[in-house]
C-alpha cells in the first residue's frame, strides 16, 4: 500500500469517525443536562411523576368547574335573568 493510498483512506475515514465521535459526545452531554434540568419542586426536590399527574387532574377539574360556571352564567343571560354576583 503506497503512502498516497494510505493518506486517501485516512482522509475518507476521518469524516465518518469524526461524526460518530461528535454524536457520542453530544448525546453524552445531553443526558447529563437532562439529569441536571429535571423539573423540581420549589423546595428543591425532584417532582414526583404521580404528584405531577395529580396536579394536572386537579387543574383540569378546576378548568371544568370554571367552564360550567361560565356556561350557567351564559344560560342565565339568555333566559333574561340578571347575572349572579359572586363575592
């Protein structure tokens, strides 16, 4: 194998090997960042997925209540009743 052929082979392999190395390093860096940037409770502890799901359920119920109140208010307006004042 001549030195020109060897140099050509090394140049042709440099690109794919370099790309694989960069992908590996970027993936490693991304995994480290994900571990550091997990959502945390204001107390500094990581958020429990079950607690997160419970909070979503609670917020959805609150939205449903607000929509029902808005719908009831709109129905009252359509029937000529004065709107309810809420304290």
